[in-house]
C-alpha cells in the first residue's frame, strides 16, 4: 500500500505490507508525522487514491460502499461531537445513522465511565471525557473491527486503566482492534503485535514480548543494601553461587530481568524517538 497526498511529490506511506489477524489488537507505533494516521485513513476509507491492494474484512477497500461503516467503529484522537447536545443525545443521534439498532446508549456510557454525565452538554466535558465519548460512539453499533487513534490521550491514570480493560474486552469478545499511538506503555500493555512506522515505512512487526527478548539482555539485576547492585546471567541462574550467596546474605531490595522497553527498542531499530 502506498499513498501520496495531492500536490506532493513524496509518498506519505510507501510499500506498507502487513496483515492483521481477526481478534487481534494490532498497534501502529511511531512519532508524529510518521504515517500512522494516513494508514488509518486509508483503512477506514477516508483516503481512496492509494496504490496497491488493501483488503479489509475480505474485500478490496475500493469496492466497499456505505455498508462498510456498519461493520467498523472509529475513534479519532480529536473529539468531534455536537457540543450543545448532551452525551446521551450525541449517542442517540449517531446511533440513528446505522441500519441495525445500536446498543442502549446509557449502557455504552456506563462502559466508558460516563453514565453520571449522560445528561450533561458535551461543551462542559474535559478533553479526556470527550475522548471517552468518542470511544463510546465507536462501540455503540457493536462493530467487528475497531480503529482507535490515541485512545488514552488526555486521561487520568484511573481512566487509562478502565479504557485499557475495555479495549481488551473487545478483543476477548472476538473483535479486531487497530490502534495507532506514540505511547509505548499503552502499546506494550494492550497490543498482541506492534508495527514500527517511521517516515511512511514499516521498520518492524512483532509481538512486544518477542521484541523485549530479542533486544534485551539475558541477565538479572539485583539491588541490595545501600544502593548497591549486581547483574547475573540468566543462564543457569539457579546454580550461580554468587547469585545464591547474595540472596542468602544481603537484604534484597529489587530483582529485575534486563528486558528492553519498547521505547528503547524503537530507538535502536529506527534511530528515532517517539516525541
């Protein structure tokens, strides 16, 4: 898949080649301007002049009509609601656009922690609350495929955990989730596989666990005493006399395997930071 914006010479995304399995949370990770949103916009049908083949739910994107939007849900990073309407009125309005009856809007607001604000005008919502309402709207018609752009942006830690749990629940219910983010903590916690995208090109696709093992150090670091630390190789750790002696003789504070974080791996693979 390649896409070039009108009146520009260089493609925004070039020769992207990937497949997403049904029931998978798949994350596109990259800094701002990397091509994540362009990729998502092609996949949801907002950018039609692509080159190559793009198949979603078994059909080439160019052959889908309005019926495509009965089967997907989209939550953009930037809220786009009717601000003078309440949260409940927004969901009822957008729910009426679908052929199939949507879920009870109050139940959907409960899912995203907004039931107490159902009758509040959206103009009074914080950015985080509007983001949660975006997600509620994407879920209201029970789509089989979800596209989520920075789904935890602007949320406090409690709501981040709630939204992460909700996204996992969609996967567990058999839905496929395509997530775009530059937040590696979100990706590491949620995604079954991640794709690093930089300058419109895919640099790597794998599971977070496989990446941590591949790029991490096969050792453990033990901190003890007054800020002291030692590292030991993971191989035959249970027979390592120095390690066993340390456990027996010193007040242990922490023990950590030396896995690389996704941030560190991204920098190592791409030479770029996510900021």
